[in-house]
């Protein structure tokens, strides 16, 4: 069964204009896929549909075989706990430590503190920031902040990891480091869908690429 | 656990037996308790971190509570007053001047035998004079008078408290031979009762109005708090927080504000009572009364604090509900 399936998905925001039009694709478990296209092509919209921040105007979005339209408002939080999301602006909370930021998903789920601490340290270790757990996000560099965001997304060991322009604000070297992290997670079985308009960067990485233009899929290039 | 497509997205987990299920339920309850404790403490700490604005909110709550509470207490005294005057349904029969004591006693017997009469007390002309002198503090000046100008009187307590009934009885007794006049002064008692009823409505109205004020004060404070923590709300919503989870800290803030406001209101009332009790006591004593200002007491104080917490919680609930709906993560 595919991890993600889009079936004739359309998305309108308000007026007549379609941000996404008749989008069809499928991503298997364990794949790593880039979603690319110019600004405004609809990449973020795809991810918002996957996180239930938006609902499709047409068609169906399935994750692990389940139609997201069938989720009630009360079920959405529990669905979101099963996927990890990384944002361009990393969405860290600046009034609490790196450790507490990464622990947030576990706090929300009521994981016992000792268990949570162990998992937070494991996640921070994976992104190479174990030594900064007591730091405040403001004391970290941009690349480090993004790695904290990634640690928070994976602390729950999600089967699906979504990322929207995770390297948007970083220089090429840091961007490559971040991408390598995603590849590490993909290697241990996590399905990764990563939106990026940095064509040069993703071309080098040799994964499947979905190209969007004006909300339509214009190319689906298999991993080289 | 029946397999659902949703569960398939999770990491594979070992099957859980009934025992494991129970433990997991138990640990979920533990987690819930832990989170409540954490959030309660954290909300409290946030209040302490902004001592002035917190204090102002609590003070506003307290002031909104003190006024109706004061009226309510005052009303309690009026009611107590009313009660102490209950036997004022008594009537006074003024006997014809110059009645002999045999006549007075005979008349008293007669009145006692009348239907509708509960008790009869005889006040002879001499007793009347003495009381009069005492009450006025005029000493012996009246003894300069040749004859006692006061008539003997009978104090009659009717069986019925009903004013109309008492009025009819007074009329009947007033026609008896040897009775000059039967006087029943119920009008002021009626007025007192009407005033009491008015006061009750006034208090209720003010309580509702000021209770609404508490809702608004807390609601506005919580609205600002929600606005201040907008980013945090967005983030936790994105990573799977339920509405209850998001709402919880604000409800606790509301409860803390309510607790603080309620306690402050009790303190204000107690201080105010202390401040007024000396002059009012002196005033009451000069009227020969041992009236003291009513106090809330332990039960009343608890009730006041409980009301304050409840009102603040409702205010917080409404505000959070309204403003969370506006916050959507982007
Ligand atoms: N909330 C929204 N309301 C209205 N229009 C939106 C909204 N979000 C995105 N859009 C529009 O939809 C189109 C696709 O946007 P987006 O999915 O963010 O593209 P990308 O992430 O590829 O830049 C754009 O034209 C954008 O202006
Ligand atoms: Mg975008």
C-alpha cells in the first residue's frame, strides 16, 4: 500500500483560481521524494493538504490508505502525531530550551518524562546537537536551529516525514548537511517528502522528483 | 485494538494484551494528571512573572465582587432586623385613664379570652411612667406632676402574624369597653419588608451585572494571553495538540485569576468591615443596640472565592474558545 496517494486533487483558495489542479501521484513506503517548482507552484499547498491544514476542493488525499477527508476535527491531532513536519522557518519556540522544543511532541502525547528525555536525547544525538540541549534557540546558528526543528519532527519516530523548504534560509554547505540528515532518516525506513525550489541542490541528490507548475504535475522523474 | 489504516502509519508495535492495555490506560491517566499539574504550575508562574498586570486583573475582579457582596451582607442585616421586629405585630391597647387596677386586670382577662389573642401583658400606669423616665433619662422631673398622665396599657400578641388579621383584631379590641384606643403600627414594618425586597432585587441585579464584569475582565486578559502565545498555539497545533491541550493553560490562568480575585475580595471586605465596625458599633450603642456589622464568615468567604473562580473560568473558557477559532497555523 502506498504511503501517500493524491487522486484528482484540486485546491481552490476562495476565488476561481486553482492553486492545485487535478494532481495525481503516489509515493510508496520508504521512498524519498522531492517536490519542486517555482514559488507559487503549489508545493506548500500539497504539504498543507497532507497535514490537514487545508482540505482538498476536489479529489482524495490518502495517507497509509486512509482518506484524510474521513478524519473528524477531533481525530486530526492524533493523525498529526503520526507524521513529522519540518518548516522553512523551523517554528521553534524561543522561550524554551532546545531540549524542551524537541520534547514538545512528547509532552503533547503525555509520554512519561524519563522516557521522553531518553527519546529527546536520541533525536538530538541524531542531528548532532546533543551538547546544545540546554541552549536557547536564539543562541544557535540558522543551520543548528533547523536541525533542532528536524529533531522535533523525528522525536516521535514518524513513518512519514514532510519538509517544506527546510533549507530555504541556509547557505549551500549547510543545506547539503541538512539534506544528508533527511537521507539518513530515509535510510532507516522513513518515507520523506521534501518541498524545495533549490533545483541545483536536489538535482545532485538523485531521488525521485515531482515537478509542479501552476498546480499541475509536469514531470515525475524516477530516482537516477 | 482493531487495526485501522491510521494505525498502519505508526511504527509497528508488539501486540498488547489486556494487561498491557490496562497499564497503558493507567499511564495515560498518569500523563493527564502530570500535565494538569505542570500546566497549573506553569500558568501560576506566568502570573507571578507579571505581578502588576496580574494584580490589576485580580483587583478588578475583587472590586466587581465586593460591591454585590456588601449589598448582600447589608441585606442580611435588614432581614435580621425585620426578624427581630417580628413581634412588633403586637398591638397596644390604651385603657381609659383612671381605670382602677381591678378594672385593668379584669380587662386583661377578658382580652386574653378573645379569639385570636395569644398573649396579653399588662403595663400599669406606674410601670409606664417608670419606663418613660428611664428612656428619656429625665429622672424625677415627672414626679413633679401631680398625677400620672399615662394610661395603663395592655400589650396584645395576636396568634396570627398576618397584618390584615392583626388589623381586624385591633379593631375588635378597640371597641371593648374600657379600651380607649387600640394601636397597631404595621406600616413601617411593611415598608421595611418592601425595602428588603427592593434591596434583594437590586443586589441580584448588581450581582449579575458585576458578575458579567468579571467575565469581561478575565475574558479580555485571556484574550491578550492567547494573542501573546499565538505562535506557541500554532506550533503545538501543528504537531498534534488537541484543543483541550491548547485550552488548558488558559483555563488554569483564568482559575488563578479567579482565586486571586476572590481572596482579594474577601480581604477587602474584611478590611472594610474592620474599618467601619468601630464607628458603627459606637453609633449602634448610642441607640442601645448591640448591632454589629455582618461578616462573611468562613463559609461565605469560601463561597465568594468559589464564585470568583467559577466566573473567571467561564470567562476564560469563552475567550479561549472564541480566539482559538481565529488562530490557524499557516
Ligand atoms: N491561504 C491561501 N489563500 C489564498 N491563496 C493561497 C493561499 N495559500 C497559497 N495560496 C496561493 O496558492 C498558490 C500556491 O501556493 P503555495 O502552495 O504556497 O506554492 P509554493 O509553496 O510552491 O510557493 C499561490 O498562487 C498562492 O498565492
Ligand atoms: Mg511554499
